[in-house]
C-alpha cells in the first residue's frame, strides 16, 4: 500500500517536471565554484608546455588551458582559476579531500587509480608515451640498449612501474632510483647519478630545458608504453563530471568543426552547420541542460581557443617544445582525438 | 558503607577518573576510525589491508632482504623496514663514537682542539638536517667519478658515482662458522675477564686482561673472517657497459644519508658527553689523582662510569632522533620505509590511512625497542646507594 502511494507520488512528480523549467540534478561542486567565483585547479609543480608559472606567477600550458576553458564555460571568465601546484604524491589527497575541483596535470589514466582512489578520468587531452632521456655521449639508440644502466624516476608515477615491468620482461638489469619529485630526479640525473631519466615524451621535451646543457642530451624516440592523460575528478556529482567531460569534448569538437577563437563570432552568427550552432549556443539550450549559460562553449573557445590552438601555442609548432601532433591529432587526420557528437 | 562514602573514597574516585579518561580516549579513537572508514566508502576510496598481498612491481636499488619487484607489497614494506633499521643502527654507533671524540676534544686543555670542537658543535647544531642531507648527497655525487673512471681497490672493489661495488657471495655458510668462532671467543673473553676480576678482588693480583682481550676480540675475529673469505666463492665486480656488474652495490644515497646523520647527531652527542663529564663533581677527580690513578685510569674508571648515568637519558633521545631523522633519506631517494612504502606503495594503491598507520607503527616499535634497551642499560649503570 505504502509502496503504491510512493510510486504514484513519483509519477506525479515526473509528470509535473516538464511543466516547470527543466529540473537539474543537484551539483554541489558547480554551486561551490559559482559561489566562490573561481575554479580550483590542481596542476603540475612545473612542467614547461603543460603547466608552468612564469616569473610573474602566470600559468601557461596545455593542462592550464583546459582549466581556463572550464572556468570560461562555468563562470564566463577564463581568468577565474586558482592554480594549485601538486607533486606526484600530493595529487590524490588534494583531490579526494576537495581542496581542488579537478586535477589537470599530466596524470595517466589507469584502471587501479580509477577503481581504488575514488577518482574518475574525464577524457584524454594528451596521448603520452614513456621514454628516456640519455646523454649523447652514452651512445644509446633505444631503450633496449640500457642494460646495466641506472635510471632516475619520480616515485609513485606510472613511469616507475612501467620501467620496472619493461626491464623485467626483457631480463635487463637496470637500477631504478626513485625520487620524491620529478625535479629531484632530473637534478640527480644531471649531476651524473643516473645514465637516464624516464618520463613521458611530451613531459621530457619540457623538462629537458631544466638541464644544465640541454644540447648534450637526447630523448629516445621510441616509447615503451601508452600513457593517456586527461582531467581527473572525484567520484560523485555526475552533473559536474559531465561539464568537465564535455568542455574537453567541446574543445576537440571545435577543432573538428573549424571553430577557432578568431572566427567564433562569425560562426555563431552565420554558420549553417547545426552542430556548430548547438555547440556555440545559437541553437538549442545545451548550456542550460548542464546548468550553465548557453554561451558556455562560446566563452571557452573565444577566450582560450579550440584544442589545436591550445596545443600549438603550448606544446606544438608555435611553442618552444615543438612536439608533433602525432597521436594527438584529429582522427580525420591520422590521430586518435575523437569526440562524441554534440547532439 | 554508604554509596556517597564510596564516592568520597580517594582510591575509588581516582579509579573512576582513570576509567572515564581511558573510556573517552577509546571512544574518540573508535569514532575517528569509523568516521574515516565511512567517509572513505562514501568517496569510493578502497580500504582494508588486502593491498599488501598485491604485486608491488617497484624496483628497489638497495635491498638487504630477498625482495624482487615481482614480490608483494608486504615484501616491499619489509625491504623498507630493513633499510631504515640498517642506516639508523650504523648511524647510531658511528655518531656515538664521533660524538664522544668531539665531546672529549671540547673538554681538552689544548686550545686549538677545544676551539675546533666547539666551532663544530655550534655549526652543526644551528643548521637544518635537510641541508646536511642534500649537501652530502650532491657533495658525494659530485666528488665521485663516472663509472669509466672508477677508483679501484685492489681490483675487487670499485668506487664511482653509482656507488661502491664490493664483491658479494651467494653462500654465507663459511661466514656462519666464522660468526660462531667469534661468538665463542667473545664468551671466552667475558668469562676470563670475570675470573680475573674475582681474582684481583680476592688476591690483588693483576691479570693481562687487555692482552687476552686483544687476542680474543680482535685476533680471532680477523682470523676467522680471513679464513671464511678464502673458503668462499666470490662474485667479483667487472666493468661491462654502463657500470660494474656482479657484487653488491652500496649506493651513494646510503653513504650520503649515513654521513649526514652521523655528522649531525655527533654534534648533539658531543654536548651530552661534555655535560655528563662536567656533571661529575671535581672532588672525584681530585680524589682519584690523590689515590695515584693516572689521567687515563681516572677518565676510564672514575669519570665515565659516573658521567654515563647523566648521559643515558639524553642519549636515548638522540638515538630516537637518528631513527626518525633517517626518514630524510626520502629526500635523496634512499629507499627507506618512508620512500618505498609511504612514497611508491602509497601512490600505487592510494591507501593513505593504512600505509601511514603501518609506517607509524614501524617507527613506534623500533623507537620503543631502543628506549627499552637503553632503560635496561640505565638500570645497570645507575648509582647503587646504600
């Protein structure tokens, strides 16, 4: 009897809902961000190209750009982000405890992290592969030449385990020395403690600049692993997670659809492509469906740019790192970047 | 007796207070544990100790146990405990020796010696330990050559910036026999010393305790070790590719951490030694000289035994500090419990509460054991008053 009443009540509630404005699932995180007026974004301690603060304290990089785009989508202003630098080891507690709204810091997506840390990965903003940097004088051409070498690595990183697994599989005797921070490991490598330092190819391109004589070192081209990286959130608050996911999708979709920060006004006013119109809020109410303003992606693209603009500026052809698009190219151009439709 | 009278009884009231305080503590503890585990379940964070059985997959550059990367996280834990104990115990012994020497130098009548010792103590006590650790680490690495320019010792041991590679052996059986021989010699010396002491007290005759001790405690062990090394199959390190292969490597992180702990702690121990010796009243020394004892005998037989009573409690604190300070090894990649377990394993499993609690327990257990040993020693040396 009681159950029937409840069911009836629920049905009545559902029937009444469309009559009002669309009811949104509660999102404490989005409410908190809006009340605070800024997004709290956990980034890397300092990795040129991905998240790096200049001498004025201004953060730049691919991971930083993503947080700026998210802030533009939620708050309408790409500058309303507070960046919290985190080490490899600080990143989980700082996210789990709610000190930051998300991590955007070169973090590799793995099964056990997703399953046991109470965290979700919201997409891939950089396809990374692990490799080694070695001295030119060591005459090493590929990772298989490293038998007998010592390798410096950051403790607790995926690289630490990858390297141990990779050498063990090949019965190679390699000494792995685990440092607490990436910068400590690089400094020890530079001081001659190790024959190689291992990290992602993209990360190494940026970290190479920290060496005393960058020209004396080479980065081995052949990766030993796949390390897809992207923004990370806590479990719970599905609506906020959807926002994080779709802002990243939106940046990639904008590139695929040819929307850039330069032509976004023109596209919004004149584009006949329905997906472009929905993305930019000229048609439908996609922003409102997530509890944001309808020009959420317009703001993100206008203020930060699409994925290609961000990539080229931070790690790609217009940056100091000059990393090829490679796997981080659209699927239509031979890469792996793909986004579900805005429909 | 009436109930109210029972409440005013001092013994019973004290008992009630103690039970209340203990109950409150337990309740608080239970509340925190339950609160944490509830919230972790809510946040989707794994908990429990199942992770200890998982494969660790972490390569450790310096292991004293049989740990392999294919072993469990529990094995990684023990490897970390062994490394922490190893560096701490050696540092305690060496810091005591160096601290005694500096403390005695500080008390010396020789102006230069005493000023140098004083300067050292002031310098060491006013510099943070982390500075020492990093200074020794980068100092050690910078001072040592690349593998190709290694410093060789008789063609069997090689020193370079990857560490000191020494010959190692797979089977330790010969050394087992040597150890037994050393133990027998030590026991023999102890018995001989007791007999000699009893005879001296009974008849006043001196026995050559020093000479016999030299033979039994230094001669026999050296001989036993030499015989054992000749009888053992050694793997001699040889340069191949990047570095020497074979043998056992003492890594520079160990040397740097040990040097930092010893030089730092010796400064504090030196002051404890000075304080202890100065606490012995002047009259004792004067009486000893008046009885015709030499300076050395006075120091050895009169001053130090009495100074020990004063020195032991602060020395215990210093030993505990060495143990805790060994966690600074994490700053320079010495694979101690903090670096391996709270660093690598914590990051791979994310089980912060369990891992931190276990690490805490390790320090607590070792620390309490050190304290207990020192207390036993203290009991034995304290002044027996009649």
